[in-house]
C-alpha cells in the first residue's frame, strides 16, 4: 500500500469510529425519548380518565339538582300548561260553533 492509501484508510477508520459513536449516542437519545413519550402517554391517559370521571360527576350533580330544586317549578309549569290547554280547548270550541 502506498502512503496515500494508508493515510486515507486511517482517516476512513477514524470517521467510521466517529459514526459508530454517533449512532450509539443517537440510540441512547431515542431510548430516553421513548421513555419520556411512554410517561407522557400514560399521564395523558390518566388525565383523560380524570376528565371523563369529572364529566360524569358533573352530569350526576346537574341531574340531582334538577330533581331536587325543580319540584315547585314542575308544579308551576303543569298549572300553566293546564291553563294553556284549557284556553286552546276554548278556542277550538269557539271555532266549532
């Protein structure tokens, strides 16, 4: 081998070692990022589950509130509806005459 070929081979070996070292660093970084991603996905899943639970609780509280406080409102609405039905019946009776 000539001197130029030996020098080129030595440079090539150094660059291959550098490339291998760079690949190893990138693999470690990928592993770290994969772990972080798994943790974040887990946190996101827990947050979504909490949101669903809170929505269910909110719906239950709204339902309970409707049933507990609207008894008077329901009675009032029924009486008003009865009055309206009577008025409509009177109008129909007048139209039939």
